[in-house]
C-alpha cells in the first residue's frame, strides 16, 4: 500500500473495520483524477472501482446526438463502480471527472474476491456498506430525473452548488458555466441568468471567474426539495458513517473558481 494513503479521506473506506480494510489496503492505488477524464464509457467493462477523495465524479448519460446530462455525482462520500456490487460488469452510464482531484482505485478482481470472501451467511461490513451506498445512489438517480423534469434551472443550479459544497475537501473549484449547463442538461444562457438572480438575492457573488457562496442557508431556501430528499436518504442509510465526524472535511468559506465568462 502506498504510504500516502489515508483511509479517512473517503468515508466508505474509513467506515470499514480494520480487518476488512487490511485485506484490500495493499491493493489500493492512489491516483490523480483529472477534470474531464473518463473513468469508463457507457457499456464498457469495469476494470476498477474508484473511491474519490478530493475529486468529484459525475455519472452521465449520452444521447445518440451526443448530448449529455448528469444523473448523479459522487465524491468523498462514495464509490464509483457500484454495478460490480450488484453483479454486473458494465453500466449504461459513463463516469467522468467533473472536479479534478485524487482518489483510490481497486482492481475489479480484488473487489469481487473480497465480496465472495464475505458472501452468503458471512456477509461482511464491506458488502453491507456498498449495498446501502448503492441504494442511496439510486435515490439520487431517481430524484435527479424528477428535478430535471419539474424544477427550474435556478433550483437545479442551487442543488448543484449545495451538492458540490457537501463533497469538496477544499473550497475552490475550476468550472465553466458552460460545463455546468452541460452537466445539468440545460442551455448555457439559463445558467448565466440563474446565477445572476442568485447574486441579486445576495446568495452568491461572482467576479473574474470566481463565485462565492455568501449565504448557504439562503441558498437552501431557494433549492427544490430534491436536495434534502437525497441528503436525508443518504444519512438514513449511512448514518453509522456520518456519525464519524472526523471523516467529514470542515467547510471554510465556499469559493468557486469559474471561467472568466462569469466576470
């Protein structure tokens, strides 16, 4: 195991008992996850599972025309590659790094070996933990579909901002609003207009490629119910992980670095 590996950087790894973590620890590899990097394409066989630490990965669907839309985001609270936990080796979604950072990856063979080891009557904490996380992820997927269909661009932007804040180990992000529009599956102009409204309301301030969240509580009053539904379900299913307060990075003033077209 790389000496730089710190299991507390990913909530699921940190929640594993020492015995179970010890079995996979020598196989964990710390990797850089660059913004825009495709971890796997739709339909591609999964060779690794990824446990993000400072990176955020989006799961997205691609239409025949090439248009994309994100259906879920995964950061330090989760894992990429839940299809393997469900017995599948491929998924119809793609996984793309939307916020660059780091994560740990584990070979598919090692995960399957561990799940087989603790299967059946001897099901271990890892199996239960990954299954519960998968259920929480399914809630995020279904709620995203509802949000995209029924809620405004401004509400969707608020949901994205709050969800990103929840996952950031640092308070800085590089992201164009065109990229945000692509992730949300909306027009770029819609993001510009929505961000303008939030600034006029005193909730955010953006200038020279930066956006600062001035009033998180106020932002939560503008977001749709989808944000709370997903968060509450995650806390319900993974309450034993959330209780370990040391796993969650402290949140300093939220500052995002965006492209200069926000100036």
